[in-house]
C-alpha cells in the first residue's frame, strides 16, 4: 500500500512540474541557428516516389509518404530546411529518366528554383547538376532574382549535363 501511495505522489508531483513548465515556458520558439559562421549544409535527395515507402524498401518510412516530384513536397521540405537553420542544400535533382519519368519536369524545376530563390540570402548560391536545360531556362526566366553565375557542361557516363551555379541578387 505504501508503495502505491508513493507512486501516486510521484505521479502527481511530475504532472505539476510539467504543467508549471508549460505555463512558464516561452511561447514563441526561436528558429534554430548555427553556432558558428560556418554554413550548415544538408544533402537533399528528392528522388523518392510514394511506392518507395512500401514493401520494406526503406528502413525508415516517411510520414507522410511523399513523391519528390510533387510541388507541395518540395515546398514543405525546403521550408523545413529553412526553419531548421540550414544555410545550403546540396542537390542532384532528378532528370526525369529513371526517377519521376511521368512528372512535369518544368513544374518540378520551377518549384525547386522558386523555393531556392525564396530562401537564399542576397548573394547566396545554389548549385545544380542536370541535363534539363530547357526546364532550368524556363524556370530562371520566371525568377529575375536568381541568375546564372556560371554554367559548365560536363561529360558524365555518356550524358552531357550542365552544372549551374545560380546566384540570388
């Protein structure tokens, strides 16, 4: 009996502490910030399809399950990176061959580069490797704040993609 009474007292005390913590905790959480002047970078790999999350193909399952070619997914992921204080995303986006073959690649690149233009600081850069020249050109035509600082065509396994260095004005 004494054990149950002690256990009940500990539970009540813990509940009171949690409630006090909720009352006195600051209401507005501050966004994450890097602790040094070094940029915080993350590799962003938007190649997943909804089917990739099924049948035990992944050790971790995303919630919600998503397709990397969906504009809402890109917007959500880039906003999450921005909210987390990430300064740069390193990205090798899909070219629409093996991954996202049925996607509207023009819409994909407009969404990707539109979000890059939104979250980059003035003078910030985005580097992109793709062979989708028309789609990148079309997206950049709609984004006057993002300009190509450099373009380099390379040879990669029989393909000739372009490395774009884009800079926000």
